[in-house]
C-alpha cells in the first residue's frame, strides 16, 4: 500500500528525506531522495524543453515506495498547454542492475489542451544512476 507520501506538495519533498543520488532521465538530471521505504525522483537540472511546461529544479516527477527491488507510486506528465498542472498516474517497476536503473511503467489518459481525450497510452520512465549527489 502506498503511504501518505502520495499527498506531498508538487514541488517540495519532505524535510526528513535526504539526497541519495543523481540519475539521468530523458536528458534531465534527477535527484533521488529516500526516507525509509519512501522514494522521490525530482528534477535537479531539467532539460530546457521542459521549462515551458512549468518544470524547474525541485519539481516532483515520482513519489512512492520501494518494496524489495520494486518501486510503486505516482508519476506526473507535464504539458506546456497546462504549465503547473501535471497529470498524475500510477506507475511501478523494478530496480535493475548493470547498469543500475529504475524502470517504471504505467498507463495514463491522453490529454489535449488540458482536456481528456478518452484515449489511453502506456508510459515508461527510465532512470539511470549517474553519481552520488
């Protein structure tokens, strides 16, 4: 079961979380934070194309829990048509080795100009370990 971490504010991870490591995700440098089994991936250095979608340093992309070698929680998708209003959806997936990476998959509704279209799409978020932050 996912914890109360799912209700965290969009741009702020809890103060008790500590920065563990930095990861690459689609050309953005991400910061993985952890507190117990709770996990957060937030943007440390978002790629420039995300800025118009309201993504900046500290913007939360994923929050959830680590259960063994498995992450489960909520991811967000950002749109320049709706800056600051990300769509949340459930994702889950394994922590993999060689190279160290986390692969999260989920299904979400497709939106156009901030409105639902009734169509669904599958997403895959891949985080590849870079270094300790």
